[in-house]
C-alpha cells in the first residue's frame, strides 16, 4: 500500500496564500464571484416576474454566459440564447408529438446532442440537450401548449444579467496573467541553461542531457499556455470600458513569445549536441569548454532577467569564435564547437530582442 507524503496544514495554507496573490488566481477568483452574483441576481429577477412559475433557466443561463471577457460574454451569450431557444423549441416539439414521457426525454436529448455538433453551436456543447432535458423534467409540458414565451423570457434575463455583471464588476484586462506566465517562461529557460552549465562542469557520466531535453519540452508547454493567456489578454480589451484607459500590452507579449520559442529550440539543440558528444566520449578542449560553459551560465542569468544587458556576452562569444579559429583543434570537434557557439549567440540575440520588445511593467 502506497502512502502519500505528509504535508502539514500550515504548508498547504502557505502555498494557497502564495498562489492566491498571483494575478491568474485573482482573475479566477473574481470570475467565480461574478458568476455567483449573476446567477443570484438572475434568479431574484426571474422569480419576481408574475407568470414565471419555474424560473430555473435564468440563473442557469447567467452562469453559462459569464465568461472571462466582455467580448466572449457577448459572443457566447448569443450562442447560449440560440442553443437555449433551440432546446426549448425542441422540448415543445417532441412533447407535442409523443407526450411528456421518458421517450420524449430520450428523443429530445438525442436530437439536442446532434444539434450540438453544428459549427455555430459547437462551443456550447450540450446546452441544447440539457435545456430540453430541464424543460421536460420540470414538468411544464402537461399536454397543453408549453409556455415558450416564459422560457425565452428567462433566457433573456439570464443573458442580460450576465452581460451587465461582467461589464460593471471590474471587467478584467488579463494583462497581468499574461505577463506572469511570460516571466515564468523566462525564469524556467534561464534556470535550465544555468543547470546545464553546472552539470557540464562535472564528469560526463553525471550529466543528464535527456533531462535537459525533457525540461525544454516542458517549457514549450508553458509557452503554449502563455500564448493562450496572451490571446485572452488581447480579447479582454475588446468592448471593455477599461481598455480605453489601460491599453492592452498583448502585442508586446506576443513578440516576446515568438522569440522565446526560438530560444527554447536553440537551447534544446545545445542539449542534444552535448548528449551526442558525451555518447561518443569526445573530450572537449579546455580552451573551449571553460569559456563556453561560463558564457552559457551567464546567458542563463540574462534569460531569467531579460532586462539585463547582453552586449558584453555577444562580444565574448564572438571573441571565442575568433580565438578558436586560430587554435589547432581536432577536426572532429570543429562542427560541435561551431554549432554550440552559433546556438548560444542566437540565444543571446533572443535575450536582447526580448528586452527590447518587453512591454512596460505595471
């Protein structure tokens, strides 16, 4: 039987407090609060309108419609209205044909799931089917004409409240979350380069080149998450009242990520070349090894802090290439040294470009 490691409650609380201070968690927390507020307000409004005896759709639709951005709330709100209307009409049609029964429920859910495959409704998933299910199981169809107007009114209330809440209650711009993720990528890539340099100062057998490669792939995943946050930050400024006072920096982050993708690729290339060199038991010349590893370590520091200058590093890499051209080195090592120097020089250029394109910090 496996036992999970013991984690003290204080450690858990400390981690939660630390994560709760991050922009991403703050945005998520605000989103949850807004969704809850929208659902409650929609319920209160719908339940106080005469004739709406089963106002269950209003809070449910409000919950579905509150999204991370005003733009997405409006767009997805329109899709939600369409899906809900189809669900209500579908329920009415099926009940009208076969009566309020288990068969009606099964047919409505099946047809609703098929309609969910339509392109315009794809983002709404099973909203058509669940709406039909709710309407039928709520018992509104009892053989007479179903109150379609009531159901549609509840849907309108839910969407309207969701949009109002998302506009009024601190509509987020999400730039901070994007900035946080970009900084995380910078730190991880810089730490990887520094760890590579540290291990390259040790004997070959103690190096873990494959781990370096896997870590670089993990950083690629972080970059993909950063891209999603950058796209969200750009979208969050659309139709957002705050966007006029605080323009989004998403374009600057996008330029940074493009360069970071190149930097990760070149660091991974260096890791693979070191791995192949260790497999063939090639002993590096001290005149190259010591200088290169030192430059790799210092470049890692610069990657972790892209605001740092890298002009000296570029000059030293160029000087190393010039000096090696006059050395009498084994012919088989020249391709390796040249490739490593070229990769490192490109990474240094990436760091410089990142610092230039870096959005102004807030």
